[in-house]
C-alpha cells in the first residue's frame, strides 16, 4: 500500500537525522588516545608557543597591556556578526582552569569544545590544526600559569544562519579537507620551521588570505592579501606587490620592531603580532622570512597530485 | 545675473571646501611619508645597518620634528575618509589621547635633537624616538602599509 504523506515524513526524518549525523562535532582525540601519546607539557616551552600563536591578541581583556590577562571579551567584527573570544584564563568556572591537555588539543586541532560543540573558525583552527602535539601539551602547561580572571565574554552576536552552531559541521566538511595540510617535504629544517610557524600556530593566512562568501580561506589565493578597494580594510599580499621587493632581512626587521623598508611602522592588528613575534628567538623570525621568500609554499604543493 | 554670480561663488566655495579636506589628507600623508623616510635612515643608523653620519641624523630628526609639529593639525572632522587615508575613526573618538601622543613625540624628538652630538649619544637616545611610532599606529592607523 503506497502512502505518500507517510513516505515524505519518513524521508524528511531520515534526511534530518543524516544531516544531524554528518554535522556532528568530531573530537580529534579521546582522553584515552591522548593519554597513550604520553606527552608531558613544559610551561617554559609553552610560553613560546603562546607567542607564536598570539593567543593574547584576541583573548586578552580589552584595555589590558599584560598578555597574561586572558579574560577575553574583545569584539571581532566580521561580515557574519560579532565574535567575542572567550575567557581562557585559569579560572575554573569562567576560564579554562579545568581543561586537560586533550581538551586544548581538540579545540585547536578539531575546533571542538570539551562539551562536544563546534567552535566557530574565528578561533583559527583551520591553521592551528597543523600544530605539533607536543606544542599543544606545552601550551596547556603554560596557560595553567596565567592568573585566574573572573567574568565571561559576551555571547557571539551573529546573524542567521550563522548563529546555528551545528552548521559549522558542514563548514568543516567543505573546507577542512586534507588537501590543505602542508606536506613539508624536500626542504631544509629552517624552511620547515618557517612553514610550521606561518601555516600553523602563526596563522598568517587567516588575515592575509582572501575569504569566500562562507568565510573560508581561498586556498588557491593563499597569502595573496585582501584587496577591498578601501585601504583601511586591505591586507597586504605576502606573495607579490610591495612585499615582493622585501628582502629576508627586511622581513626579520619588520617582525622584530615593526619597521618596514619604507620607514613605515606596522600598525593595527599587526602591532600585537609584531609584539608577540619579537619575543621568539631570532632564528624563528629568520625561518619565517626564509619560508615567505621561498617559491615552494603551500599553494604550490597543494596543487601537486 | 546676480543668480549666476551667486552660483559661481557657491560652487567655488564648495570646491574650496572639498579641496581643503583632500588637502589635509594629502598633506598629512606627505608629512608621514617624509617622516618615514627620515625614520628609516635613523633606524638603519641606530641598529648599525648604515654608517653613522651626524649631518644625516640631525637632518632626519629635524624632518621628524616638522612632521610631529604639523601632522596633528591636519585631522579636521571632515577628513575621516577618502584620499586613500589609512586614518582610523578612533582618532576622532580619542582626540585628546591622539594629541597627547603627538605632544610626547614632539618632546622626545626635541630631546633627541639636543642630545645627538655623536654616534654614541645618538644610539642612546634613538630608541626613545622610535617607541612613539608603534603606539599610534596600533590605535590610529589601519594595518596596511
């Protein structure tokens, strides 16, 4: 006996449960899997990871100058609405004081919270997911040394449909494919270090790469800058344009003190980037310069089969 | 006839006002450009990338002093956008802080001009000049170069 209404209802229910299933947040590690890696975090090493990633640039409480005041709440204005990076201080209820290393690993590498929810990619896990696991363990150890700060950041204020957090599951399916994972082959250790810093924790591409209408980096235009027509919103290319005239030495100088070859000083968001990178060993800034000036960057080797 | 003259006058005034605005943007951009060229020379000498030259140091510091004197006067309320400006709205929201930072910059450049007698005195005082750049650019200038 053929009953159309019944059939339609079952189909819709099936489609909805399928959509629910494929958009499910998937943690990278279970606590047991992480335990078996046997990683021990070192807070001193983690301090450098913290400045490589520039955690404070977004999570420092607005109006503070101490990068360890990680109370969150800075407004990040985007075409999708306003994001407010949360409190990542060591406060057990308002911050991440109760997090285990596996929680940080799943947040940074998979964009999944300890409560098994998706994080919005305003947390740049499309880049952070390239991070070394030891670095994640070290970073967790360092974050535990940050002072506890009370108070939560405001909830994100986003327009529909972006306010539906579950939708991020589809976004991840579309844009977090393995093709964007760096290959790191056939290059010397300095180049690989530069690649790691730029593509991984440093997340340079998150601002220096144009985004598509769904807010994902256009990988084929990786690091080519954003050219909006309004100089205030532009982000320079790290491939061509003025940057092509920069030497490795120029890059190191700019990342150490902010001075560019024309005597300008990097401003806006780059100020805190420079402040953080200036705390790294000189060799790391040199590695970034070597990678950025090489012709074997990510967009080249992702094109290879 | 009167109407025509009135129209001409009105247009002339309008054009005058418009060009005054774009002039302010063009002038402050030119000043900051020369400030940057001077800063680059000073910066290279301070970190040893270029040989020290007292005359170049003094000239460059004087260029900076001029920029520090004139630039803050070139941000009228109607020059917030256009003309390729990278000035952020925060300037007009925090005008007192903006002006105070320029005042400190002027003071530090003046101190540097008086203190710079040779390479050693220059290298001692130069960092106090440079530390002014980043603070303003972070808050008041869009990131692009």
